[in-house]
C-alpha cells in the first residue's frame, strides 16, 4: 500500500506510541517501504524529538512509556488470537449464579462473547457494545448503566453511570486496562478510570485483563494499585529477569501461555 511521507511517518509514530518500539525489518514489512526509506523516516522523527533510535537501527517511542488512546476498532485488530485466549481463560472462572462486571475494552468484549455460553449469570457493564453483544443471550441477564457515551471506547461514563453502579453488588469484575506498571493499572480517560474504580469498589474480586504489550506502559489516569486487584490475566509472562516481570511482582497472575504464578494475598 503506497503512502506519502507525512502519512507514513504519522502511522509509524502511532505504532510506536502504541507498542513502544519497532525494528527496521518490522518497519519495512508493516509500512511497505525500503530500508533506506525507513531509516530516513526515523531520522526525521528523531530530529522532531518524537522517537529515540535504538541499536540495530530501529527506534522506540520518546514519550517515556506514556501511551495514547487508540480507537476501539483499531485496537480490535491487534493481537486478536491472544485476546481470545485471555477471554476464554477469564470465562472459565465464571460460575453459574455469578454477577459479572465488565468494563469496556477489546478483551472484555471478547469475554462477553464467551459469557454467552454460560447459564444463569448476570452481566453488569457500562459498555454499549458489550450490552448489545449480550442482548440475544437467553440464559443471562444484562444490566447496562446510564451515562454519557465515549465514542472511542463505547463506554458510558459520568454521574449517571456512577449512580447506577453504587446500587449494585458484583461478584467478579473483569477490567480492561491500557497500562500496567508497578504503580498500578491505568487508562487513558479520567471518566473511564472513575467508573472502573467504582465498579471495583462494588465487586468482591477484580481481575485485570490485558495482553503482554500493556506491561511496563502507563496511561494518563491511575485506576488502582496492583495490591487492590484479586488477580491479573494475560497472554504471557515476561522473563523473570526482565523489568516487565518486576511490574507484576506480588500479584496473582493467570496466563494463557501456561506459566501462571501466584503472589501476594488473594
């Protein structure tokens, strides 16, 4: 696919903001350009102070690990199989009679698809697309909060949503997040952070669900400290000696890759 220079560099920067780094081979493949063109693009972005070059000729995002908000449809295409596996594992923790909370997000949307196979459960969500996905489920009840719609995430937020949540009691809440560091989990929107935190307060257990690219990244608004979570579910754990592994120290982690680990009080 042919792109002009400006468009290509914007897409490269968006990729770096989302995933943190890129190599020259990845760049030539993903953006259909020559290695010489890739180098020139990165040189331009370095001069603009937007990225930092790495050994081997690639680059990493220059925003100190801060990630941008990505529209739902763009996120939906990324790591789809990994998110499906996370969703299957999350759904396996749900029992008949449970009241389940789901925040918005691409992984929680896939959890909703899995929950349609369950019987006699109630799902509480502030995400319109999740409620619509569950609408034809004959064996479950759906509670959708009110609120103001954020069109990037399809989540309902604000005082109306918060008022609804305050009246509910949830057994297990699966929370999608944009970033996970040793300081805790975070999301891009202040409104979404507020409603997620309130859902946590009304839940017996909160389980954060995220793919491995969220580890070591932080978004704008803090949602909760790691010790406030019951557990995390991700697709794979990093190596034990890595910085990303340290981010999850002391937290119970389920992984679809078969290397789960327990830590802290649960």
